[in-house]
C-alpha cells in the first residue's frame, strides 16, 4: 500500500492577535507542510474570527481555517506532531473523509 493517498479534512484555530500578514504566512506554512509530507492541498477555506466555546491560552476568540487535502496515512501522525510545536495554532483536528456520501 505504499504511495496510497487518503483524503482528510483539517480544521485549525489561529491566535486572534496575528495580523493579516502573519495569518497568511501561517496558512501558507500549513499548506507547505502538507506538501512536504507528500500530500496535496485540495482547498483552503478561511472561516474567519469566531468566539470560542471556552478560553484557550487566555484567548476568547480564534481565527478558524479549514483545509481539505490528501496525504499518505502513515504521515498523518507526523503532521499532527508538527502542529503541537506551533505557538500560533491554538487547536487543530484532522479527520479522514470518506469517498462515499450516505445520507
């Protein structure tokens, strides 16, 4: 199964005190990280600033970003490990997307 790519969805929350240039740089860095891990970014959707359900690192709001991407499954843990080192990212969650839609 080497070389198999799976589709994932990533939602992460950036610190609200980043200016526009810092925010764009952080979003570009996340996309580059996915590409460096043999993945491909399909779409990035900035949801903007939102009030958090609870305070995180003394912040009451955060800047939400959604990324749809493909990545080899063995690289997901490495991707998540890198997010834990980023001070600008308050929270993140990676979820595998299914190819079929059942309703």
